[in-house]
C-alpha cells in the first residue's frame, strides 16, 4: 500500500463520527451534469471524474466490510445465527445473504470480501490497510459496462443524474429467502407459532401439529410472518447506505440516498430493458417476481432448487450440516473462548424440518411462489456517490453549505485544483 493510501485511511479513522453526522448532506449534482429546468439551470463546465479505486474500496468497506466475528450472545440458544461473520452493519440473525452491488463506468460488481481470520480484524493502525487489500479480490463482475436504465424505471426528478458517467451507484441486493427459511425453522422448533394464512384461513400446512398440540404458541398471520422477514432483511440495506453516506461525508465526496426507481424494470423484469439481467418467475398472481441472478445470487426457491423440500434440506445442510457453522466438523472462526461451543447449540430437529417443508410447500402450491406476498429478491434503496460540480453549489447556495472537506476533496484525493 502506498504512503498516500495510508495517509488517507488514517485521516478517515480520525474523522469524528459526530462531525460526519452534522455535515451529512445530499449533493445530487455531479461534474458533467446539466440541469435545464427551473429553478435550477446549470450547464456543467467540468468533465465527470469517476471514483478512484481507493475511494470505491473505502465506500464498499464502510457499507459491507468484514470486521471480524459477531458475539452471538443470545439467551437460551444461539441457533438463530446464520453466520459468525461480523460486518460494518447489523444483519437480522446475522444472515449473510444481503449483498452489496455497485455500478460504475466499467460494469456491475458484487463486493464479496473474504471471511475474517481474527475475531477483531481492526486492532492496530496497520490493520487499516485491510480495507484496500480486501477490496482487490472482493469484486465479482456480473455485467460489463453500465446497464441500460430507461426513463420509465425512474422518477422524473431522478433521471437527470442517475447512471451517468463518473457516478457510482451502491445498491444493496436483498435475498429474503434465507432469513425466511431461518424464521420458519426457528418458529416451528422453538417459538411453536401457529401460522395461519389470513387470505384462505388455512393453517399453512401445519394443521397436523396444531391439532396434536405441538404448535401451541401464538396464532401468527402469514402476511405478518412474511412482512417481519421482509422488514428485517430490508433494514440491512438501509444500514449499508447510511454507512456509505457517512464515509463519503468524511472523505469529502458527494452523493445522495434514493429509492425513486422501479426494481421490476431495473432488475430486467419487463420488455423495456434487460437491466441487470435477473431471473424472474410468474406466480399465480400473474406478476413477475425476481428470484436471482444465475450463477451469482440464487435464492432458495425454484428454479434454483427442485422444490421446497430441497430448499429446506439445502438451508439445513448449510447451517447445521457437518461443515455448517453449527456442525460437528466446522473449522472456521467462532467468537467464543470455548472453540467447541458451536457444537452445543440446540438445533431444530427432524420434526421441525418436516414442519418447515409442509409450510413452504403450502405457500408455493397456493401462490406459485415463495414467499407469497413479498419478492424473494429486491433493491430497496441506493446511494449514488460522485464528485460534485462545485460551480453549481457556489452559484445557488450560501458558502457554509459546502464545507472545506468537499471543497478540497479533488486537491487532497486527486491532486487536482
């Protein structure tokens, strides 16, 4: 790592969180961007400057970087944890199936840093180099060049500066199916929920266990169950982009949060554009729903599994099988002093697997998709980072709106006046 990169990382580590919170603003006008409608009329005299590799690496790490292991310190049982990997953001049951995707001038990438080698990866100033070192082998390219995003995919107010040269869009991709599977196994094994389909009145394939008294917990509507999984997973995306925006503020970069786009179009679910090229299925509601990106992001539902029985078996093996992180042969990182503690966890039994299969088969048979009411894959929010057109902000805003960190960014980070 160069001395310049070390200097920049050290400056960020010493930047106050509360200063970033106080200074965080949306700056939506990048270099090279034109606005032709009142009240703002501006023709940029600057060419767009893309983010450097260093800038991109820092923002990716802030959003989704690996920091070590979690504590997994739940009362009663730790079986709900889907992984021991710790990241810069919280995650429901530490599910590791929420991805960070970014789009720049060269293509579309997934940021997938390697698993931790230490319980706490960042202990000394020298460890800060891992932010950049991990980035170099963390990128998986899923598309060449910028995807075509038609105007219909965006709110009109967001079209002028979205997917433009020099900008980088950070878009969390949320796969709800793994946490959905985790929730049904846990609810059957330990919570004993009686899940009822509030549209049909049926017990979602679980009537046998309700009748024999095994499922004796609260009556839970299917719509609530799915919304609980959806909301938990969606929160991760918002944590990611908030982290990215605070890191951008500390760096003096500009950017903005946005959700004013149609995921259906952007993911490629209409004839308007192939977009990001995701796979869609059509349920009994006749609506297309995204289920994955072949070879890169594959949810726990057909066609990536033969049926929902296989989906349960695949999830169970991943988590509780011999090499799973609660398995007898697991040899990866754990957070505890006792390195055998993961073998002592109270895991869902075969009956719980059977109940989960009945539940999921009911959902899939009834609705032709699983989950029934929320998409398996979704893009809830994004953050666009860029170098701002300072002439625009100096023309329309009082001096104090643009702080010295932003004003001096190009000189400090790029050696340009």
